C-alpha cells in the first residue's frame, strides 16, 4: 500500500501526537503551584482543543494542525492549611453578555412600540 502525503508526513514527525497529548493533559488544566511565604496558589484553566490532518494529492502536500484554547476559571488558594476557591472574573464575557441583553431589550422595545403605533392608527 502506498503512503499518502499526510501518512508520510505523520510517520516522519511522530512528535506531533506527543504535542497533542501534552497540550490536552491535566497539566494544561491545573497549573503549577505558585508558592509565596504562607500561601500556595494553584491556577485552574479550562482547556479545549482540536486536531486536523489532511492529505494532498502530491508528495509533501499534506499537513496537520493543532488548536488549543485555554480560559482561566479560577484558582485554589491554600492559606494556613485552609483551601479556598476563588473564581476568575472574565471581563470580556461580562461585556459581551451585557451587549446581548441590551440588544434584546432594544428589539423588544422596538417591537412593543411598533405594535402600539399600529393600534393607534387603527383607531383613526
């Protein structure tokens, strides 16, 4: 059986799957502890990822890729032997949520005013 371009490239670079595994392991979710005098901080992120591999028609025309996305979700704080959870504040998500609510309110008010205007014109 003849190897396609993508198969040949994957066999020549076995490190890509090691990189995929390393990028999506629990180490990418739970960060390394940060130790100060009396406090230990352990950052936590939510990680998602996708891989893609495609083969081309000619020799060397295949390829592969990896996309990962990490978002901070909070941190565990160990202070005087007590563990507490501190969620991360995502300002961008809050602004986006406010824009969606504002847009929905504008559409609802516009629809209400439009139907109200139709009712008044029916009376005349």
